[in-house]
């Protein structure tokens, strides 16, 4: 019961904090016109901030993205509920599907 009550509240709090925090880099990017986060760091704070922001992106890619991909694939696999031993029971197929969807969506938005 506790998860049903606190889960949405924690999600709302984290989403609000994230949206509030991302507002500042977006405003700076709109004003300065960089194409990447590293360029924004170089324009806003010089080479040290550029290196820090690029390092942050690499950490995000190395640490967070595999977890997010695995969680999304496990969620889709749970919804499909394929019988054991079938092709749908393989989590690699769902990982590839989630990766393909993310790639296509990112290219469409571009």
C-alpha cells in the first residue's frame, strides 16, 4: 500500500526537480546557441566546464543508459508475457526493440 501512495508522489517530486533544474541549461542554450552540452559549457564557463559537462554525458551513457534500457525491455517483456522457451521469452529481442524505437524517435525529433 505504501508504494501505491508514495510512488506517484516521489515520481512527481523527482520530475518537478528535474524540470526545474533543466530549465537553466535550456535557457542558456537558447541564448548562446550551442549545438552540444560541451559547447554550452565552453561558452558559459570555458574549457573546464566543457570537460565537466562532456564527462557528465559520458557517465550518463555508461552508467544510466544500460539500466534504463534493461528496465524498459523488462517492462515490455512483462507486458507481452510470452511463454517460456519461445522467441518472445528472450530479453535480447526486447532490448533491441527498445533501442530501435529510441533510435527512430531520436532521429524523427532531430
